[in-house]
C-alpha cells in the first residue's frame, strides 16, 4: 500500500511552493517576483528532466516512480501519483512551456504582477497533478483546481471582452466536470471497488466484469467523461469557448490554454482502459465529430480577421486530428497522438508568442493592420515561417512526425475518415499561408509599421529554443520520444483491445492473439 | 535481400554540401549580424553545389563499374521514426530510416540536379548581382538543391516526402522572392496550395501501401522489410486490384501536382513570377520532373495496374496538347516557356504511361538541358531589355491591348534582338531546335523515342496517342519558332530593344554549356545515346523491349519533315507580317463562336481554367466559409451555448420573484402546496 519515491510529489508541488515564496515577496519588487517565478518554472523543468532520465521504458510495471499512501481512509481515497511514458511526455511538455509562459509575461503584465505569477505557478501544479494522479478523486481535485487560477488569469489580465470569455470558459468546463464527477462516483459504486485507484478500477472492467449486460450504463458513464474531456479538448461542437478564451487571455494565459492537453490525455488515461465497450460503440460517432471538427474549424479559421482567433480555430482543427489518432485504437495512431499533442503545444505556443510580440509592437491582433513586415523584421519572419510550417506539418518539423504516425495508424482502422482528415493538409496551408502572406508579404504600406524593431534579445531567448525543439522532434523523434512512449501505448492498448475486439460477450482469449486480430489489415483476411 | 553498403557512406556528402551552404548563408551570417560580401555568398553556394556534383560523379563511376548485383545499394545514416508492432503476428512495425538508395536512376537525377543546378547557380551570380536580396536568394537556392537531392536519393517514401514537400517550400519561397509584389505572393501561395492537393494524394498512397504491404521502403534496406519494388507482384497478390489501382492513382495525383499536369497545372505559369534562374532550375529542369522520377521509381507497382497506366498516358498526352495550344498565344516570353514545360512534361508522362520509363527519363535529361538553356537565355534577354529600359526611361508608344511598355518580359516590347545579343540568340536558337525535335539536336532523339513508343505499343487507343503526340510536336515547333521570331527578328519595337546589350560571361558560359549539351545529348556516336542510356538505367527501370528500327527511322523522318514544314511556314509568316502579329485587329475583335478571333480570345485567356477554378473553388469556398463562421458557428453553435446561459439567467430572473421576502406570499405558496399535496393524495387513494 505504501510506496513513496517522492520525485512526483516534488514536481507537482514545487511550483506551488514557489508561488508561496513569491507571495511572500514585497509587491513592489517586480524583478524579484519575476525572477522567483522563472526560477520556479525552471526548477520544475529540471526535475522533469530528472524524471525523463529515471524512467525506464521497458519495465514490467506500467506506472513508475509511484507515490502512494492512504489519504482519506474512511472514503477509500488514496494519494496516488504514478507515471508512464505518456504522462512523462505530458509532464515534460508542460514544464518546458511554463518558463516561456513566465518569460513572455515580463513585459506584458504590468498590473498586480505578484498575483499573476502566483496564479501561473499554482496553475502549473494543478496541470502536473492532473497528468500524474492515478486516483480518480485526487485527479478530480486537480482537474477542478485548475479552473480557479485560469479564471483569474483571463478575468483580470485579459483583453476587452475578458469577463465574458472567462465566465464562459469557467461555466462550460464546470458543466463537463460535474457530469464527470457523477460518472466517477457511479463507477466506484458499480465496480464495488475498494478504492478510487485507476489500476484497481480497471481490474473490474473485463469481459464478464461490471459492465457485462449493462451497455446503457457503460455508455452513460463514458459519456460523463466524454463531455468533460470533449469540452476541454475541445472537440466539435463543444469548441465555442475556445476562440473567446484564447483571444481574450493574455499571451501567457493563451499559451497555458494551448498546453492544456488534459482532455485528450484523459481519453487515453481513463476512457480507453475503463470503457472499452462503450468506446467500441461510440467510436464511429466520435470519429465523425472529429472529422467534422477538422474540416469545419479549418474553413472557419480561413475567414478570421484576428490573428489570435485564427490560431485558435486552427487549434480546434488540430485537436480533431489528434482525436482521430486516439480513437483509431492502433499503436501508431496513439503514439502519433501523443507526439502530436507535444508538437501542437510547442508549435502553437511559438505562434502565440510571435503574435504576442506583434501585439507588443502595434497593440493590434488585426491581420489588416499588418503587411510587408518582411522588409523590417526579417528574423521575425523566418521564425514565424518555421512555426507556420510546423503547424502545417511540413516534414522535418515536429508537426509532420506526429501527423504522419497518427494518420498512418488511423488509416488502419478508419480509412475513409482518415482520407477526409488528410485533406486538412490542404486547408491548413490555405489559412496559414494566406495569413502569412497578408502579414509578411506585400508592400509595407502602413506608416506605423515602418519602424517596427526586429526580434529583441528577450524574444530570441523565448523563440530559438522552441524552434530547436520543433526541429529536434521532427528530425530525431525516435530516441527522444517514441522509444519512451511506445511501451506505454502498447500497455494501454492491451488493456483496451481484448475487450474491444469482442464486446459484451464471448470467453476471454489471450491478449496478444486478439490484439493481432484486431490490428490485422482488412485486405489480408 | 538487404542491399546495405556502408562503404558508400560518403554519398551523404551530396546533400550535405548544399545544406552547409544554406546554413552558412541563411543562419550563421544573419545571427552573427553581418551579411557576407556578395561574391563570397554566391561563390559559397555555387561551390557547394559543384562539390556535390563531384561526389555524384564519383558515385556514377562506382555504379558504372559495379557488377550487376551491386548496382543498387542502400546507405543507412540514422533512424527517423520507429514504432514497434503491438503483437508479434499480423501487425507491421513501422520503421523509417534516413537511408539513401544509390542506383543508376538516383545517380542520374543527382547528376542532373547538381550539374544543371551548379550552372544555374553560376548564372545567378551574374543575374542577381544587383538585387538587394542576393544572399537570401542563394540561401533558398541551396536549400532547394538539398531537398531535391533528398527527394531523388531516399530509399523510402516518407523520406522522399521530405524532399517532395521541401522543394515545394523552396518553390514557394522563390516564387514569392519579390515579396513586395502582390502577384508574387499570390503566385507563391497558389503553387504551395495546389501542390498540397497532390501531396495529400501521396500521403494517402503511403497509408495504403503501409496498411496493405507493411513497407514504405523502395528496396530492402536496414529495416530488413522487403522493399516494395522488389516484392511488388507478390504484395499485390495479397490485395485486391481496386486497392492497388486506388493507391497508384493517389500517388499519381501527387505527381500531377508536382509536375504540373491536368488538372493541377495552373500553378506553373503563375510561378514565372519568380526570378528567371528559379524558373530554369525549379520550374523546368528539376523539381517539376519529380513526378516522372517517382513513377519510374515505383514502376514495378505501376505496371501492375492497367487503369493506372492508361490514366497516366491519357493525362500526359492530353496535357501535352492542351498546354501546347495555350503556348501558341502567350505574349510573355517566360509564359511561353512555362506552357512549353507543361507540354513537355506531358510527353514524359505519356512515355511512362506507355510503359517506357527509360524514354521518359531520357526526355527528363534532354529537357533539363534545352529548357534550362531556354530559360537562362530568356533571362539574358529580359536582363538586356530591362537594363535598356532603365537607361532610356522610354514610353515611346501608348499602351494598347493590355500591353505595358515597361514590361521587359513582353515579347511585344522586343524584336530585332539577334544582332545585339548574338551569343544568347544563337544558344537559344540551338535549344529551340532541340525542343522542336530537329535532327541532330537532343530533342530529336528523346521526343522521337517517345512518339515511336506510343506508336509501337499502341495498347491504349492505337493511333490516337501517336496522333496527338505528333500534333503536339507540330504545335511545339510553331510556338517556339514564333517566340524566336518575335524576340530576335523583325524590327525592334521599342527603343529599349534597340539599345539592348549582351550579358556578362558569368551568364553566358552556363547558357553556352547547356546549348552544347542540347545539341549533342543523344548522338549515337557519343556514349550519351539512348541505347547506352537505357542500358545504364536497366537495373532501376527495367529493360525495354527491342524496337523495330526500320519503322522507327521512317516515322522519325516523317515527323521531322512535318516539323520542318511547320517551321519554314512559321518563319515565312512572321517575316511577312507587319509588326509580327499574325492576326489583324479587326479579326481579333470578332468573337463569334469558333471564329479565329474567338479562338484567339479563348486561348489568350488560357481557356478560362483559372477563372473557373477561382469561381468554383476560391469564391464559393469563401462564401461557404463565411456562412460557416458567421451563421453556423457564431449564431448556431455559439448561439446555443449563449442561449443556455441566457435561459438560465432569464429563468433565474423569473424564479427570483418568488423570493421576495413577503411573509404573505410565502404563506400563499404554502397553502397552494398543501392543496396540491392533498389533491395528489386523494387522487392516489381513488386509484387504490
């Protein structure tokens, strides 16, 4: 019962500890507060690198570095943190992006700075908690806890429509969370489980387990999770909070929102192992929603006149592709989905930093206010182009590695849907390059733009590492990421597959054999 | 059987040199904050490409001397993507390596790319000398060479796709090189988007291949999975014909995008917005032939599907005729050449579709020589006219017929240039003879071969293929000679044309070298003739069945005579007409259906294909997207979300009235409640 390595607890609460330290600093000492926040996020990053080094991919234990102890024993709630390759990547992605969140805020946030950095650090704790919790109640606490800092970050430091955006974000996410809480409770009682621990609950889900003969219950409980994750992801048609929240949040807040892959992670971590039958039943609908989302959001993105909203809609489109990868239920698709989650965070994060840099110069997100910037900002243009290309999945950037794995895997189970989804390669070029042309190319015909400075030293510090990451993941993904993720993906699939292959009936067959049948290409039967 | 040969590791130097050149010009010097001196920047880029050429020659000698079993070799560098299979049986592991394929086909392409590419680099040092984006230009150019080399040397489709999309990117950057011009930005974007449509085809083709055959490698390499070209028949037996045909057509869609065939050709004429050396390098000699390269690379798969082969042949020959007819009426010298490129690429596809991939590749090579020569020559012409225009500031005749008197690319502003720029003119006339297929120029051998093969195989539509090919050859002769006549002969039509001066040696040497190559490539007495060529390529693209030389020479002579007739007629007409215009203004104004004026109008406007695409795809797409955003998303989806919020607020407002704090109203509701409960009980009792 009691197992404690300590590293995971350390990484989860380290940012919160720094938030406390920052809160103790005098309000007026801006430099010290900023420094504290930056050191806090960098220290967390250092710990996550340690995690990366400590993690052994091919171990027989699915979860490693476990911190597990009794917490509220009367309710069977444990404090239970654990990590596998998938959550490792999520943690790394988060800790990598947070120093940038802090860094881009140095200039932008001028009011109530101490408060701001405290909330940002608390936010990091909540996100890391979500990625590492293996007890559903603990998980839920972190999941809900994330709402509070985000509410303030958008609501206090956001743009002109910030109150509308933040209330919408809060209520929308809240509705999903409430339904998920009901599902969590129902799952616990139905399973007759002794704890809320994920591995424990998972044991009750198998052929002849808690859902045998209860398809409706199974699907209802799954939908509870689906709503919460689908809203957060976001998946069409639950996406409409995204453009408002992304556009109104300060740059740092927008980047946090981009890095919030909790919904997608939730599908992989909780839905696949816990609801294999329901996923079998619902996957077609989800896949249709994903494909609609991909194309729909791309079309809408093309029409945007505001840079931030354009990238927000492009995000919705990319998330649809990731959904497709997850619900393909193939190792390629799932690995690609994880890869693409990381890549999307880095790429879109870089894009928002760039747009934020433009805003800092011109106080406008309107595409029409720019044009011809290549003449005055050549280096900015190059970095912008690289981020754009990663976003449209050009080979050798991280976006391509994720997308090709994902689509390749998705094609194995859903060829038609994947065919439609692949057209995203066209649409993404339409909206991204059109935007790029309108901002960078053409004559420098607006007087205000004539004297815009190129990248400053601070901006270079923020952007060059991200550019390096884009190429590193694009050129050398196997040792960096894939080898760490593959075994975990296979474990998750092995938990899903045996039941998936033969829902609601049949005697159990050995895992590898069935997995093989399920994975077999159609043409070779 | 794996073909790994680690001793060839030096082959990786070939793409490495241009990459290093790109990094120095593009990153090191900007980050250091000082641009390199022009001669150094351009020189570095040029030396990088010629170094690659030297290594390519070494490889060529290696392949030439290797015994039959070692003509094909793979060189592994590093892993790229690896996802193991989930279970041992029935599931393919996904392993993609950075791995080169060295065989006659790839070596040939390497030689063309680095050889012609190097010459064009040299030429650019002269052509771009006055441009402020000099260093940027060479950065892009080296990057292009790097990607193009990756494309032709990769041993698997994803790595080929790096090059495939990479050259598309460089094409985008170079078409939009003069980024301040809106037309340049538009053309660049159009090229990228249209190419992307094809790329989706290649991607889906890859998905099919991996799903059904479990491999994306061309030949067996480091991963140990049997390569697709080697195992093609066995693999295809495992899947249905529909699957094979679909996947091949998908790949072919990609080829039509990259190689500018119907229906995706519209980007290439617009691509002429880029600097002229770019048109020579990317849009004539190298990138646009990637489609033919890919077909040849995968030919063991393609020949398994008759539907795919017929589609390729029909598309190719139709494009050849269609583009040639548009070329008849263009006034912009570069656009004439652009349509001619599309048309010649169509020939190459026709050859592939007829199953003679070697003939297609031979035409790729000769076309690289004479079309690069023509483009570089046209650059020299434009350069000469432009400089004279700048010097003269002349506006000596009023704009008419949409003619811009300051447009140095419009042939109506030229005329009589032959005595003024003799070297350029002679070289261009040589290349024109080559493209027309005049004996003994290179085009005679390569085009003749394709025409004859279409005659000889006659599998798809008998006479028709040869007939259309023959007709296209006549049209080609006409529009090319028309171009030469309007540019170099007759009286000069502007003062600029009168004052034009020859370009410097940096530009003339590459033109000269290419002109010589356009003359001699294919001569039977030289080792570069078609028999030797197809023998060399045999390990990669198979041996073509022996032709009947008797019919071939008769057909060839007949074609030659017809072409010569057209040329003589053309020269005669253009010498005798006033102002080098064939049609009188009043005949042109008459647009009655199918009249000469109407035909002129339709062809001049490129059959309105661009307009149709714009209307149906761009305009309707925008209208639909606007509706999707404003109506569906904001009012529909978001409207429901906000509506739920508003409903809650509204009902809250209503319900709030009950909480008004008056005891009398609470008492009233209590009484109502008690009454309801009582009634409920009574009704309930009644039911019992």
